[in-house]
C-alpha cells in the first residue's frame, strides 16, 4: 500500500507540473524522453538493473513490459528474423493453358539467401541450375568437386573427362547443381527407362526437373538424374544429339533486333535482348512440343529457364525459347518460320522470368549447330 501511495503521489506531481507549465515545452520533452528511454531500454534489461533494489512496484511493472516486449519479439520477423530455413512458395504450372498444378521446388532457402539474389548473381545462384565454370589458376578436378559440393565423377561425366585429364586456364566446365548425371531425351525415352539406366529414383527426377509427372518429358529436354551413376560401357546411352548439318538460312533470328547479349553458352544457346513483351518468332517451321508456364517469380523456375517453349523441326532438331512472358501457341500447334510464338520476358521479379538479369530470349538448339555465334 505504501508503494502504491508513493507512486500515486509521484504521478500527481508530474500531472500538476505538466498542467501548470504550458509555456515550458522542455519539461514535456524531458518527460517524453524518459518514457522513450524506458521502452528502448526494456529489451536489453537496463531498466531492471537500474531500478533493482529501489522499488519493487516499479520493478514488477517494468518486468511485465519487458516480458510482453520479448514475447512479441519472438513472433515478429521484422524485429527478430527467423534463423530457420523456410520453404519457397510452390510454383503453379499451366497445363495446356487450361489448368493449374502446384509444384514445389526440390530445395528450400532462407530469407537471407532469397534476399541476396535481388541485386544480381550470387554463389547461391548455382544451386539449382546447370552452369558453366571458367577454370582459373590453381583449380583441379578434386578442388572443384569440393567447391561445388558434388562428386568428382559428376564433373568427369558431364565434361567427358577422366581423372587423368589436365585442366587449362580458361577452359569451360559444365557443373551440375547436384551429384548425378545428365541425360538428353530422345524419341522413345521414358522416365522409368532413365531410372533403370542410371540407377536413379523416379520421384527425384520428377521433382528436380520440375516435371508434372513421369510422362512430362519431351524430345530435346535435358534431364538431371540426381545421384545417378554412369552405366557400364555395354549399355547404350543417349549422349548429346549428333549435329545435323543445316543451311545458313535454315534459322532466322527469333527477335527482330537480332542483338546478341551473350554468346554461345550451355546448352548450345545464344541470348538476344530486347524490350519486355517484344514478339518472339519461330526460327524455323515445326510443331510446338512444350509450353511451360509458371506464376512463380522464383529464379529457379524450370531450372532457371523460366517460362519456355520448345519446337520440333522436321529434321529432328529442337529449338528452345526461354524467359518468355507469355505464349501465343499451345502444344501440338504447327508454326511457320517467322510466326509470332511468344512475348519476351526475363524482367527480374516477373512471373516466369527465371534466372535472368534483364529482358531477353534464351535461344537454344538441340541436334544442330546454333548459327548465331560471335
């Protein structure tokens, strides 16, 4: 009771001073500053230490303030960022332009990792996509396997090397995002056949390659078999398709400006830049094989390719158009050379942009030489 009377008297004195001093704003400011100090200090426990042993009443009330502050801090991600890895939101894949199906990425990333990707490429960007690495001084096959956290065999198989191969500075190496093997899909291939050949697992292949199901593979697709192994030499493999000789005029530029921003890169692709929603044209006549669209803004969408279209041409060659913002065709459509098939995308932060730093179309060729080289 004595503590209560003392506190009430102190409060009344403060009220009288405030009420009787309308022309002295400094006093009000000092009082406000005191209360601000109390709340700021509450998180670190400074007030508890300074008042301990002087007044149990104040100590009890300040402890309540600290307790409620700490409790809210636990639930507020802006005050206390979580250290756990959070799953990315699922992608929604448009099937035949009529229905949606959720497809969660095969790995998760922390908010810190996702935030670091906004300004440009980071080391984390190689985690979900096949990349090219330029050999530097001091690199060895073993050191690169450790650096990229994949098996030595994975590097050897992807680059047709042996353990005795000597690396050269400037040499390009294909680096998989996971230990395993690459398979180029040809006519008649099935996921079950790929599993049997490389000792993989159906569910891992479906998840890692963003397939809707085990039937969702097409001629010209490049499939990663996580933890797959090279079969004995007696087993017939599906290497990169043999190159079909083409006339120089067989392909036209898929974009009117035909302005190359990145030369030949994996796999057999050229980048053409332009403006958002510029028209993309069929480089040659053929039949649309696949239209892969997603509402996700993840940079990992479809292995980094983002929204994309593939076209099968009469000679068995397949062309791929990546980072599109919209498709103007559907699977099964027959197109002529120069037909509008899509709109350009690749703008970071937009749905289906994939792993891109600006508007462009990724034009890949399977089964023939890409003619648009520097």
